[in-house]
């Protein structure tokens, strides 16, 4: 008899424990769902803002450099007189790209050499060419290697690389380039024992912080000015 009572008592305890465990399990699942829902609800606006920033940053930079191109095109065409073949421009620092955009007084099809260096100015990373359009404008883009490092870019005009129509304007050896206003942009070089007069500008590619969402820009300047400033 006592054994039956003890068995009933244990069965009652077990039933109660199972009910308590089931209640706790249901309660935890319900609150877990509520907690997960609250987490996603609170994170939603922040994720949306982050996505908007990531999408709009390149678009803002693209609009920036293209709006500058449009605003300067009319006045630069009238400003550059015949025989003024100088170069000007900017280096735009995107998180993952380097963009060089500029204007010249050169005819369409003039070849500009773009040299990409490490910060020491001696270690060459890449060397490419771009040509000017009908308005004398040019644009170049390349991937940046690392965000936390500075780089140097050079924009060069080598007369010996130009076609005959360009050489007729600037001189077969660049002698007409000596007429430009900013003489500090001029440099002398040799190719196949011949002496030439070319144009050279430099720009600094700044570091990009991980949290930076702005597009910075540096002017292309002469080698002398670059060494004095940087």
C-alpha cells in the first residue's frame, strides 16, 4: 500500500516537472522570437542607412567629377588660346579606385602617359596611356592597391609618342610647348639620343580611412610644387 502511494507521489512529481519544463521551453521560444524580432526591427533602419551610404558615395563622386567637367568646359574652351597646350586636373580618391580627370589645350587624340608610383616616387606600379577628346579633356581610372597607403601619380606628355598631326601643333620635339604660361610644367628628356620638351604634372593619392565615405581630391601640380608641399 505504501509502495502504491509512493509511486503515485513520484508520478505526480514527474508530471509536474515535465509541465514546468514544457512551460519554460514554450516561454523561452516565445521570448526568443520576440527578442529576434526586436533585434531585426532595431537593426533594420541602421542597415538601410548603411546601404544608402554605400550606394550613394560612388554616385556622389561620379556626379562631383562630371559636374566639374560640365561647369568648366565652356569657359576653358574660350580661356585656352591657340598654342596654349598646358595640362590641368585633379586626382580623385575613391575607396577602391583612383580617378584622374583633367583638361588640356591639346588637339583631339593627344597621348598622355599616366605613371602610378609608390609613395617613394621611384617604385613604378603601373604605366598606361589615355588620349584627349575633341574638347581636350581626358580621364583615367585604376584600382587602388591599399587604402591605408599613399601613392603618387604622374601625367606626362611625351612629344615622340604623338602622331604627325599632334606633332605639327606642339612641334616635332615639343619646341612649341615652351610657349605655355606655367614653365614649371615643362621638362626635358632624351629619346634615341634626341632631346625633347615635354609636360609633366604630379598628384598625391591620399590614404582612405575605413570609415571615410567622402571623395577627396588633389590638384595636379608641377614637380617642384609637389616636392615643396608634400
